[in-house]
C-alpha cells in the first residue's frame, strides 16, 4: 500500500521526546485556562438543571438539620451542668439565697454561673428532659442522613448522565473529524482522551459536586450559628478563612500545572504502548526491544515525576488548612473558657461553638481537598474539550443524489489535492473509467496511488476539480450515500472480535447465511474454514491471530463479494496470500469484477496484466496509461517497473 508523498506532520510536542519505533508521538503541549474550562465543564450539567435544583434543596434541608444538632447538644450539656450545680446546693434554698450566700463567701464566679443558668437548688439532672433532647438530636441526624443519601443518589444520576452524554459527544466527534486528524494523532493518545480523561472527569464531577455542595452549605450554616452564639468568637474563627483562601490559591495554581502535565504524560504513555504492542513483531524482528523499553522507562519516569509532584503539592493543602484550624481552635477554647468563667457565656454554648468551629475548619479542609480533585478533573476536561473543539470535516451537501442502481462510470476532472498547502501532490488529474472497466494504478511509493482512491471514497476533500459517479458530483452527495456504491479491500486487513460468519456478513448485514456461504465459496474462504473445528462459528480474537495473514485477507475479500458494490477498490488486496491462493483469488476477482468498475492498486504487476487500462502515476500525475502490452511496447516508465520486478538479478 502506497503512502502519501508528504504525510501531515503530527501536531503538538511532548514535555520530553517520546519516540517509538514507528514515529514521534506528542501529546498536547499547552492546556486551556482553568477558569473557562471549569465553567464549560459545569455547563455540561445544564440539561439536568431541574434535578440539580432538587439536589440543592435536599442538601440545604440536610445541612440545616445537621447544623442544628450541636446547638441542641449544647442545651443538653447546659441541662446536665445545671443539674450538677443544683445537686451541690441545699434543697429548699431559693436561687437568690444561694447566689447571695455564695457572693458573701467570695465565690462570685460560681454565683454568676448559678444566676446565668437558672439553677434550681437541690434538684439534679432532669433525665426526662435530657432523654427528649437526645431523642430529638437522634431524629434530626437520622433525617439529615436520609436526605443526604437521597441527594447523593440523585447527584450520581446527574453526573453519570452528564458523562454519558459527554462520551456520546466525543464518539460523535470522532465520526465527524476529518481523516487528517487521525493522521497527526497517535491512536493511544486519542484513546487516552476517550477513556482515561473522561473517567477522571466523571470522578472529579462526582466528588466535587457532592462534597463542594455539602461543604459550602455547611460552612454557611455553621458560620451563621457561630455569629448567633458569639460574634466575638465568630470573628476569631473567621481569621482562618482568608488565610485558607491564600494557601489554597497558591497551592492549587501549582497543582493545576502538575496535574495537566500528569495527564499529558498518561496520554503519551498510552500512545507509546499502543504503538509498540501493535508493532510487536516488527520490534522483535529488528531487535529494537531495548530501545522500546528505554523509551517506555523514560516516559514512565516522566509520568512518575509529574504524578509525584502533583500529588505532593496537592497533599499540602489538607495539613496546611488543619494547622490553621488548630490555631483557631486553641484561640476559641481559651477565649470561650474565660467567658464561661466570667459568667458571660454558658458552657453548652462554648461546647456548641467549639463543635461548630471544628466543623467549620473541617469544611474548609474539605473544600481545599475538593479544589485538589477539581484541578485534576479540569486538567482532563481540557484535553477532552481540545478533541471536541477540533474542526469538523466539511458539511455534507445534498444537492444531488446517486442513481438507485449506479452503472459505475467514474470521472476525475482536473482533480487537485495536497495534504499540506506547501506540498502539492495531485494537480489537474483527469481520467475516465467506463462501467465495467478494470483500472490498475501502479507507480513508485509515494506516487499518490492510495491517495487517489482515498479521494474517490471522500476520505479527504478535494482542493480543486470534481469526481463524478454516473455524472453526479460526489461532493454534492452526502458522504454516506456517496460511499455506498463502493466496496474496498485494503492491504491491511481489519477483522473484529466475532465469528467468521459475522465478519463476512459485515459487507451486507441483511444477507442470509446462504448468501454469506456463497461469497465464502466464491473467494475460497470455504476451503480453510471447513477445516476449523468450529467452522464458520469460529470466534476470532482481537488481532485474529488464530488465522494466517492470507486467510484474514481472503475473509475481507469475501466481505467485498457479499457487498456487491458498483465500484470495487482493491488496494494491494492479494499481497498477503501465497502464490497458489493468489491464482484462485484472481479467478474469483475476475468473476467479481464482471460488470463492475474496479480500481486496482498493485505493486505486483503480475496481478494486473488483464486490466482494461493501466495508469502509471508519479508525483500525483498520470505519466502513462494503456494496456499491459501497449505500455510494455512503449518502453517507458511501466516497462522499467515491469522489468525491474521480473528481471533476473545480475552479479
């Protein structure tokens, strides 16, 4: 199979050189800005705004109930402490008398506590009231947990639905991007964006939305309770906020860069692995295993370094926030203790405040941790958005339609094409293939043979000229309709994991088993399938390693037989079969080509002697054309190619 004379260069560059045995791989060098990507990621949730509104309402209700718990527990503490003080006072003594007696004895602080807490002398802890308070707290926490579970359940459906749409968008995008995109992108890099990055986006959305929503609402609710209990202590607690914001911003900015680098290296590593294992036989044959292992080790080391930096930097957030929280806790405990001792604040209120302060600090830590997850998720989202933002192939036109039963006349009129603007390949090419003719295309590697049939299949758009089928401009027909009359057999076989019967039926999903078997017999697939233990029910593995290269090629030829196209394209279709099988296939192809227009790309000139016309291409131009005998008689380029292939070697 010939290659483009000037294939498009891969775009992008990796942070380190990542080169495999077949070319350079390069993940995107630069990611998008965090803010726009984060807003775009959140914008994906818009179709489920109603469910999100329910999620927010449930979260608010759950947080409101949870936040009220410490305050009620503070009242329970006051109840116990009031009973404890009451037991220590003589029964029958009034509270005013007890306060006066304690002041007279110099116990002013105790007197202030008894006066502030409405202690009843001689009365212990009211266990009934305490039980009611504890039951009330238990019910509140149980209901809050139930609402939180329901909120998490709905949020999970929102996230998974969003990610499902994102995967569908990416899949649809891969169907819309031009073939040139895959020419310049490593397959492993594309797979990494479709799998690893989307999975990381899903995990990030799940954690960020669930934790961020609850943590933010809890922080607001707790802050309100702090101000209600003691504005002075609330002011002390709020000192943590600006410090936490500064720490989170500085660490988060660095973590974002490191996470972006980490996911770039993940894509590069996937690309290098896919490349090396796809060409495992070639790597082994050329003894390049040490080089491949060294390249893998270098890429793996780069990923290790980037991942270690990202995790280390992001892990600094939690200890830093906790340290600030502990400093705040110490200040609150000291000031609160002094206020209780002074009788200006109840013990239960201080206890509730300390619980709220700890909860407030924990929420700040949780928000910092969420910021860490958000950095990684947005870094992956940026890579997915880069794929989604790739230009689509030109829009389909529906200005014309092909006949229901095409005759197969193909005309190239002044066709011009180039892979790069500065590297012309085909310019002003014209030819006509009459219905039923077999057109063979030969020429040196890079002459544009495969490019010619790729243009015929509309894998690439023309830069100039027209290609017509039965007088209809293929560019004016939707791509799916334009490709329907064509059948193609490539040098590189493609079989999917499934039975041999299913692989042949791929050419026509509506074909019956008898039609499939007839195609198999016509292409001599039947002769080796019958020898397999499971016959046509034999399941092919991922790389069809349980069949020889020639047998795989015969199955693809049978697939083309079954499709029965009006125009047949054979790109070195017999290159992988042995000489005896080739003779059988040539006879079968003669029957297949009867009444059909065929384009045959061939390096083995022995396979095209009976072609109606042979085109000799060089640098995208037809330099000679004619029958086999005519071209040999002229003594030109074809004559040189033919004799170079069949002449005996000289010493």
